[in-house]
C-alpha cells in the first residue's frame, strides 16, 4: 500500500483544523485506504487492472462506501484504517447506475462512521473537504465548482454530479465532506475543463463526485442483495465519445453485445430506434427507454461513408462480471 501512504497533498491546499466548525480529525478518521486484488481472467482486468488502490468511507455497521470500479470483480480487499490496523473486506455490493461500491469489514473497529448528509442541499461555492486515507495531510480543502449532468463513455449517466476544485490527486473513493462535516459524495473521476477567463489552452482539473443522495434509496438493497432490486438497464458494451455533435465508438467490450453484432471501433452512432442522437446523454436515455436488459436495440450507424441499420441484443453487464467469493 505504499501508493496510498508515501505522498501528501501540497501544504497550501490541506484543510486546517481551525477553519471548520466540526471536528476535522474525527471526521477524517472515517476515511480508509482500500487495496483490491482482481483475478487476471476477470472481465475488467484489462481495462481497470488486477490491482486497484484508492479510498473508502466508514458509514457505520462495518460498512465501507467507495467507488465501484475499485472493487468490481475483486477476490481480495484490504482496508487500511486510520488507527493503523489493516482489516480484510468483503465486496458486498456494486451499483452500475450510480457507481457506488459497498464493502463489509471482516473485523471490528471502534472508529466512527461518517453521517450521510444531503448532496441536494450542497451549493456551488460551498467550502468542502475532499478526504483521503491518511488524515489531514492527504486530504484537500476545496469548494464546489459545479453541479451538473455527467455522461461517461462507459454507458454511464448522472443527472447531477458534483464537481469540486482543486482536484484531489488520489480521487478514487474519496469522501466529499460538507461544511457541516457530513458525507455528501464519493470521488469518482478527475476531469479537465477550460479555466474561466483563461486564454487558449488554459485548463484546470476538477474532481467528479457521485452525490450521496443517490445512495439512500438503494443502500438497503446493496446491503442485503449486493445489487439494486429493480429492472436492469440494457447494456451494449460500447465505449463512446462526443466529437463535433457526433457520437463515435472508441472501444468495444470483448464478447459483449456490440461485439457480437460486429459493431466496430470508429463507427458513428446516428440514431437509436429511429430517433437521432447527438450526445452521450441522449444516446443512453434513448437506449434505456426501449426496455430492460435483454431487449433488442435497433441502431443506425455510419461507417466509411455508408449509413446502415443494425440490431443489438442487449445484456445485463453484471452477467459478464465475476461474483465475490464467500468468506
């Protein structure tokens, strides 16, 4: 776990205890380091790696909340707690729609869990702390820069993600802590945007955070069943990006629905079920509106100057993933 402990956030952006109305050290003690081992033959091994390291947050009852990609298909999870102990964890649940992952501590701890706050109540400009494993020197004092829609290339969409500035360098699974000292989000990504008022090429990095309000309706299901008990969205197995109001496929999941339909990297998606789509968000919403996982998805593609129709038999992405081993 050297990658989690042999670095520090620059002193100028570390949170200072006296700047907050809550007990900063106590709140940050709920943030843990997470290290997972994934089998080499796992579906996500090539894209996400066979060893993954990041952060998680104790939320009570031995539960650790993190970002799902850190624990997807994990066969072993180690949790490095703020009191110096190392405890094994069990990957309890993962929700592909929100991106949350849930781990059960396989041991006891007296460390406090972090209370869940309201991400909906968070406002742009609010002073926040992005908490990393290791306490104050590995955490970051920042502000909420934006709250807006986010569409990811892996068939992922949040209606309102939270974006914070400056960016935490070890963002995966970090705790977004509100000005009241409660948990309002889990760190997912680092993105780049054009700096306001900057010249050509002037950019800055932000963290994209999954809002905690999305967890509250599904926490019971994740704890009991390991996934959310509701109809599953259709998954195509495509990785896409937007290029000048066009959706371009930049990758295909091996043996996934799109691969079986002989869709290729470089194909442009023109329409879904006869409705033109020009953004990732409109593409995803149109696919998901057709039905549940397993439904046939008619698509219009453009390749090498030719426009043609194809029908993709969608699937449940979870069926391609290895389930957790029982302890």
